[in-house]
C-alpha cells in the first residue's frame, strides 16, 4: 500500500488487483504535480470536473470532495478507484464512467493523465471537445517520457492553444485553452482494415480496432505468429480468448470450428468493443460468443462449472511504463483455474521472457508448438 501525500490529505492507495509484494506505486510524480498545481492556483472545482485516464484512482480519490467524474478504459483502474475511494473517502460522490459511456454534456475542468497511446488520446479528446467551453480549464499531466511534440500538437488541434510547464521530478503539465474555432477534423476511430493473407481463417478479412487497443493500426507480429499455429479442433469446444484485444485470435478459432463457444475477455472496454465488432463482422449473427470486460479472474467464474477446453493468451508485459511479469503470471494462474482437466493453454510471447519456466512450474508440463528468432508459441495441459 502506498501513502500519497496530497494537498487534500494523505491517502492510502493500491493498484488492483493488489499484489502481496507489490513494488509498483498507485501514483507518481505526474499525479502529484497536477494536484499541487490545482491547490496552489486555487482552481475552481465547483463545476463539473472530469478526470480522464486516471490510472489507479489517485486523482479521483484526492479530489473526491469535489465530486469529479472519472472516465477510464481500464476495468482494473476503475476497480482500483473503487477500492481506494472506499478506503479513504467512503462517502464520496464520484461518478465512474468508462470510455464507452456517454460523457458529461458540459465540462468545466478537464484533467488528463496523458496515456501511452496517442490514438486513445486523440479519440477521447474528440469525444470530449463538444463539452468544453471557453472558460473550461484543460490541464494535462504526464512524465517527460510520455509527453511528446505529437502530444502537444494533438491538444492544439482538437482543443486549442497549448503550452507546457517546466519539468518537476521528471513530470510536466500541459495547459490547453479551449478555442471554439478549433477544427480537429473528424474522429478517425474506430479504424477498420483488411488482414493479410496466410494467417488461416481470417486471411483477408476485416478487423475493427477502437483507439487504444494494442497495435490498433496493424496486426502485431506476435499475434500473427499465433494465428499461423492455431490448433485444428473439431466439435464442441469452450474457448477463452484471454486478454482478447481486438478479438482476432478467438474469431479465427470460431471460424475454424463453428461449433465452438468463445468467451472474449479483456480489462479494456475499447478492446472488448473491438472484439465484438470483429467477431460479428466475420462470424455473423449466428456465431456463438460472449464478451466480458473484466479481470482474468472473472473469466474463471464465466466458464464454471464445466471449465474451458482451450485458453488462448498473448499476455502483456508492461503496466503503463513499467515492465512487469505480474500480469502474465496472473493470467497463467487464471487460465489453469479456468481449464477443465485435460484442457489446454496456448501462449505466444517473446522468447526472452522465459514463459516456459513459469508454465512448467504451474502446469507441470510445457511444450514448444512453434518458434522463430523472436517469438515462441507454448502449450501447457492441465492434468
């Protein structure tokens, strides 16, 4: 648990799910810089304050007395916010929205935690710009490694004149003044494109990507390698596409085996929306699929009591800017719990990550299905 000292008091914050030996904080210098600027300048927070991209709820929890509206794409981030609010300000009236919900019609203060994905920022600024007015305070924050010239140009184009602060503890602020005459052009998201040939049932078919989904404008090479080595299975199958992204892997399985029942799971609302559109466009309305925004653990409950026959996984190894194996480990543990006896887990990952060691320790077995100089596809079977 992290103790975060803010102008509104000290807060006990955690990420979600909380790891027993968690070493990553639920806040950073960028969150601290923004909150101290708000307090020092006496920014009026009496109107509608919207917090976009609040990673673990540090900003929404600190400003809870002002009843902010948090907008996030992350299920885990929203769960962390709920837990941190309960712990620190249980009676707070904070409105928690996802990126798929309708945003407030009027925004008086917009606080933006700059995301890793420039596409996601572009999409969300387009969505929120109609709610801004000339008096709206627009304030962004991020670490210096997260704020680029392209970031500032995006604010400038969609919101209005933009400048940055000096760096403090490797963090910066972004000041943007809403300009009613600003013409950001049409929102290019979601993006649809045709997949390449040679990847099995989805060859040449159309995929849908909402902004912020991993490799939103092309098929990433790890997923392509997995698609080239999917097992040929016939008959009824309960399949989980765990961390589904845009859903191409689960959709490929559904096309190859129409009798399969596929559960698409991701903690990103944008990802699950992408997966649903990709599946419907290619498998048709008769396809058998379910779509779940949730943690890996939610997938276990969704396949009980029978369990899954096959779990597909391309685990991330970043949590925002931090490199961590915690997410992959949690997914592997979850996959084992979700599988029936004899069920299989199929994983693709970078060779250097050494997933085979973790899988062998967890399942008691692990075999290499395919490998190339960069990636490996691994198979583990639950005994």
